[in-house]
C-alpha cells in the first residue's frame, strides 16, 4: 500500500491550493475534443490556451464515491492548452501515429485474482509508460478499464490494499494512476466495454469517460449511439457494443445494432469500425479449434454483413493480439486486448475458425500472438505499419494493413509472425 500511495502522489498533477487533479483530452460525441478534469477542489479550474482562457464547467458534482468532474471544449485552432501547470496534448488533423491498447485493468472477482501488486502479473503501468515514450498522436483504448469488482480476500498479498467497486479509488487504481503518462502524451478516443455496462462500472464510466453529456440524476444509459472521429483520411466509428451478448442473441438489441451498421454506410469512407466486442474473432475451443463471434451482432449484420465503406475493424475483449482476414467481402479484424488483464490462450493459427450464427463468414487466414503489450499504427501513405510491442516497450513483431480497392477488402499481413 505504501508503494501504491507513493506512485499516486508522483503521477497526480497539482494545481494551486494543492488540489489533486487528473486531466486529459478525449474525443466526444458532439464532435471535436474536450479537456476533462477530476479534481479534489470544490470548483472547476480554468482551461488556458493561446486562444484565451475558458471556464471549465461542472460535468458531475462530487458525491460520496467520486470527486468533482469538469469539462471544456478544446478550441479547434488552439496550438497550446493547459490546466494549471499541466500542458495538455492537443489533437492533430491527421494523426500519423495511433496507439491501440485494451483490457488493461487488474481482475479481482471470485476465484479470478490477478496479482495486482506484481508489475509482471499486472503490467499496465509499464505498458502505459512504454507507450507514452513512443509519442503517439492519438490513443485508442478498445476498452475494459475496471476489473476490481470485488474486495481483495483477506490475507491475499497479491491484491492487498486494492480498492474495489465503481468508485474513484478503484478507477484511480485500475486506470487513471497507471495511465497517467499516456494520458499526458496524446488525446484519446475512448470506447465502452462490457465491464462498463450498467451492471458493472457503467455509471462511473459515463461520469468520467463517457463521450456524451452526463446527467448525475439520470439512470445509467445502457447503450450509447456511435460517434465519428476524423483521422485525416479514415473515419473512426466508435461503437458501443457493451451490452451485446456474445453467446446468446438478444432479440431486442438486434434491430438497434442492425440500424447502426446500416448507418455506417453514410459515413465518409474509409471507415474504421471500433468496438470493444469483435464481431468475428476467436478463442480456443475443444481440441484447440478456434471458435467465437458475437451472436447478437452477427444476427444484426445478417447476410449484408458490414457496409462496403468499412475498411478495418478494431476491438479488444479477447485478451490477446489477433489479425484476421476473412473470406468474401468482410474487412479485416485486429484484436488488441492484451493491455494488462489476465491473458486468454488462443490458437496461433485462426484459419478454420467456427463462428456462431449463420453469416457464412470464414477466416481466410489469421493468427494470434500471445503476451501482454500494445500496438502502434503508423501511416505510410494509404497503408499502415502495425508495430507490436511487449509490456516493456520492446518491439516483438510487425504487421501491415493495406486497404482494399472497389469490391476487394483490404488485408492485415504479419509476415514475420507464424500462423
């Protein structure tokens, strides 16, 4: 506990009057980016920029579980912005270095007790620090932030001193404190995962990280509409599939997701579909046969599958790295769910994966790569290099995303990695 407190003090950003404050920049559903602040002070600070100073507004007042949350839009043409002594990272029109990571929290629930106090067993602090050193232009978190759902059992040294539940101490321990270097390095696009649904940490997510306006008096919103983020060429479609069951079809949700998939057809091409739960991705089944897929969204996709302007799919949820190319006209999928939570064991070769439902989608070729880490996508004209890093920031492989043309889907190729 002593070490944890020391780390917290080091990464918190101090404002006048000794307020403990955490600040970051994220994309929002209304368009553009805004600064967010969580502060122990009793009033919101000012957002200072070369375009003037702006009063931050209250996003959510303090209560018994959370301190004060504040927000303010980042001026579109600002070249500098700060809160107190903290300089904020500003969005760029064409981010050329996009860092992707997901499933970063430390699991404490039932018999699944991750050793949160061991930086090897739970490496998210190292992952975030190493990722920040790469100086990305944008960070995409493909979700699941809060895994400390239950108290650490008495006598368990691996998680001793850990908070639990949907409250600021848990959010601080599982996400904000370890993520501080990366939050300071670049603006973020933040998705919603199943650990942030209304049965888990939904209210905390909506208060702290939600892309929409927050009403403290309103009940937890179970589903958020997609929002778009321009990447200076591609359009990132941030989709909330937190409440879409993987193994059962929720008939009430099928028309919701079907309409959202259809609406993507009107988004500026090419579209990168970003959602926590992958539609067609695999885990290990009997005899190590790859199986998987989200039954609800597969039903929503029907026989039309994905709109033709969708060029790439990015997800987490499965705790590994996967790169998958499909038969037919389905765009390739990348899974980057290896940011810190207990890893999943998945087949190295994903060809022949069996998916739920009757979409007829098959894997042309695909692979998974084990171990904790993250990935950095670097723009090369219209294609992208994808560098894979381990938790210490050491490069362990490279893939390449090549967009398709007309009716031909693009591909993700990983020539130095085994299938």
